[in-house]
C-alpha cells in the first residue's frame, strides 16, 4: 500500500495527497509504475529534507557553542 495518492484534476494537473493511502490492487500496471517512480522520488525528497533539517540543527548547536563564538571573534573562522 502506498502512503500517498495521485489525484488528477480537471485541468490536467496532478496533486499528490499524502493523507490518503492507495492499495496495490486498485492500480493498473501503468499506474503501478507511475506510483513506484513517485514513491522513489518522495523518499529521496524526504531524505534531503531530513538531512537539511539535521544540518540546520547541528549549525544551531554549533553557533551556541562558546568556543565557536570565541573563534569567530578572534578571526579563526
């Protein structure tokens, strides 16, 4: 079961709704391939978002570090 659903709108656009689930047996083989590609893309995007969030958290902790601040004042960094 996919943890998202691709919704086709009347104007031809597609919307990804992560609140809905899509069972495998409800998809045609073509749709299954599309959903698998989208699942991989969403997993990659989630991984990038998590890395960015972790890096921001790390930088927040580094900036609060008094040794880092002292090094910035002295001009080492």
